[in-house]
C-alpha cells in the first residue's frame, strides 16, 4: 500500500515551541500533501510538495521530502493554541488518487 | 466561493432505512471524492469521479453503497439498507485536475444508524 503513516500518533507541546510531525510511505509517489483537521470539521489543505522538490515553506509551516527515505516532515514553528488539530499526510503515485495516513494529533498547551 | 457543500450535517436513522448524502463541489473542480472517517479505520476513500464519471469505486464497502454524479455540480452517496456499522462521518471533497490547491473538503455528514 502507498498509504502514508504519520509519526508520532500524538504530540503535546507548549505554545511557542516548534512541532515536528513525520510521514513515511512505502511506494514511489509523484506528490505528497499535508492537511489539518480541527475537531468536528473537514480537512483543510496546508501544502503540496512534488517528488522533485525537497522543501517548501508556507508561513509558519515547513515541509521537507526525502524520496530516498520515502519520508516527509511537517514543521510548525512558534506554535499557537489554534494549531491544536490532527495533521494528515496524503500520498499519490498517480493522478488525483491520494491516500491518507492515520494522522498525528497535536495539542498545543497555552 | 462557498466551498464544498454537504447536506445534511447530521443524520440519525434506523437500521434498514435508506440514507442519501448530498454534495455540491466547487465550481470548476473536475474531481469529486467521497471519504468515510471512523476512529477505527481513519479516512477511507470510497469512490471518486472525474468529469462526472466514476473512476475508482473499489473502496465502496458493498452493494448497499452507491454513488452518482449526474452533473458537475451535484453528487449523492446512497446507503440502502443502512446498518449500525455504517455510522461514521462522510466527507465529500473536490479538486482540480492540476492538483493546485489540493483537495477542498466539505464539513462532512455525521451519520448515526441505530
């Protein structure tokens, strides 16, 4: 299966600290996406990184991709209580058929 | 743009009843996806459409589930008959073929079958 697997399953940090979540996958991909889901809501797209890219930034988010290790990381800098959510990686090896991992539950404590 | 609109937001039904979930994708998006989310199984892709045509329905649990997309602005997911194990949050999402912007998800329908 190409399904991504996030690590850790749960993460608890203090406001202002950085949060790092990892995603590992099994098969080759053409791109990888990260999503956020607040409790009781739909998923929100955060960032897409293509297989020929190594790093992308969006505001306080930094995503890296290492295709040789089949892994990606999502770094949230200077975390805020509002960042409390579940974070998912989604991988696709063709077209639009993305498969989502089980997610990392992030808690940012004030 | 109002985003992806799903209805109803909550549905409680009795076992054996027919349930119809509705989705209006974002105008201009040519892909539409139906997902189911549970604590035990996470997010599961049920079926997706491209230009209103079903492309992959291998995730549909069984014949009790069916999905249609009669036009570019509307899709339904029907469960008949419903069973308690169908209780979950059902999400609809849409995207452009270019992939720019990723998927846009609706707010979901929380289905409870009693």
